[in-house]
């Protein structure tokens, strides 16, 4: 089972970005991560400074979005779409992407994913995949 800690996640993204910049071979997962990182130039300085990234605090008090959390969510959503899990997420995303574009759609899906995870954590319940897909469908303008 894969159970990375905060430092592992940050090292993974920094290493994928470094390897991409040096035109070194990437694993399939590193390729997806580097592709998402490329779409976020605001994170490139963080990704280039691995030692600083490992020590950085991206808490709410800093006023900065956590680039590693954001990219991790992109990666999770990419995986969900590739296997259509929860069922219906791929179709809902595709319809949303036709309306707002692929990257904007990923950010909309990210909002729904974050909301689902927040609710599950707050209520001590399992994540509700159906509610998650319904949220994406609403954002795509699809009747649920």
C-alpha cells in the first residue's frame, strides 16, 4: 500500500519537475504530475527549491495556496477519471470540460472533491461518491 507522508509528496513533485526540466525519463505518474505542474507556473519556484519546499509552511495564515496539495488533487482527479471512479465522474468531467475547458473543469471538480472530503471528515462518514459526482454534474449544468 502506498502511504506517502508530506515530505514524500513534496519530494515526488519536485523530483518529477526536475526530471522533466532535465529531459530525464519519467514514470507514468511522474509524467502526469509534471504535466499538471507545467500548467501552474505560479508553483515553479516552489518545485525548483526542493529543500525549501520540504520546510515550507503553506498554512492558511501564510495567505498562500499549498502547491503540493493542489497538484496532489489534480493527480487524484486524473486517476479517478482514468478509471471512472466514482462511477460517472468521467462523463460529468467531460461534459464540464466541454463547457469551461479541461483545466478549468479540473479546478471545478477539485472544489467538489474538497467539499466531499470536508463533509466526510466533519461528519466522520465515508466519502460520498454519489454526492461528489452530483456536484460535478451540477457545475456542468446537467440535471441530477
